[in-house]
């Protein structure tokens, strides 16, 4: 199962760079803009803020809510089925990507970032890789800088956006294979049920929430961002 997932990921990423970039943009745009059946990042963030009345409490609530959703069996598949992608991607992986971006974007929005800005959207895409992977890629010279620096750069860099999209697509494919391997191994343990895959999704989402909260430092003034 893990080998099949890995092979699928390699085929997806190597079709053409444009395909990878288009796929990621579709996911990011859908997560932020939403649809009638799936509220986007700004709407979700505004609801959380209205409920809590404080930005940081709203961020914590938003993160917990998304971790909980990622941990629900079958939820990611239903989310993934809502988005029409330019190439095939397993619905559960598309769902995890959409949920991750919406959470990260919601956190950034509440911290005062313009999530409609393409620089910020590029930064949100990069943040999907997580803290350790971003640090490694920057240290190895494969990426120039952090999500925060990209979000606050003086101008948008389309070439960098494409490089980041390719990296994130590769990581999504790798996580697909790695997660299936973990599920196969853990399911061999007595008394462990089929919810292990959902638990892994929840754990990944929890890690991304912490990274987003550390990376996207507050830029807001006295005004409160609305949808």
C-alpha cells in the first residue's frame, strides 16, 4: 500500500510542474475562498472570533476545531470530494490539504495578514510542509527563506510560488505513502482499530497549527479582521 501511494505521488509530481502548481493553487484557493458547502478560511476565522471575542483565543479554538475534524474518520474524504481538481488526488489527501490550508490561513488572517495577497498565499502553501521540513530546505539552499519572510516580501515571486508548489506536492505524496505504512503497522497491534489513520491526520494537523501560530506573528492593529 505504501509503495503504491509513493508511486502515485511520483507520477503526479513529475507529470509537469504546471500540473503540480495548478493543483496546489486549486487547493489553496478552495480552502481560503470556500464554497456554499464549505466555509472558507476568512469566514471560519470570523466565526471563531465572534464566538471567543479575542484573537488569540479564537486562534486556539480554530486550531482545536480543525485538529478535531482531521481526526474524524471519513471527514477528510467528504471534504476532498467537494473540490474539483485538475488531476486525480485521493479524496482523503485532498481533504487533509484543504483542511490544513484553511486552518493555517485562518490563523494568519486573525494575526492580520491579507490572505488574498498572492505572497501570503505562497507563504501559506509553504507552511504546509511544517517547521522541520521548511528549516531543512532553507538550510540546504533549496528554498530561500521562511513563510513569514515570503508573506512580508516587497513583491510577489511567481517562480518561487512554483518551486514551493512542487515541493509541497512532493511532500503530500510522501506523507500519503508514509501514513499508509504507519496505518498498516499499527493495525497489526491488538485492540487498535481503524481509527489510526484519522489519529495520524489529527497529529499532523496539530503540528501544523503550532507551526502556523509561531510563524505568522501578529501584524494587526486595533481593528478586527472580518470576512
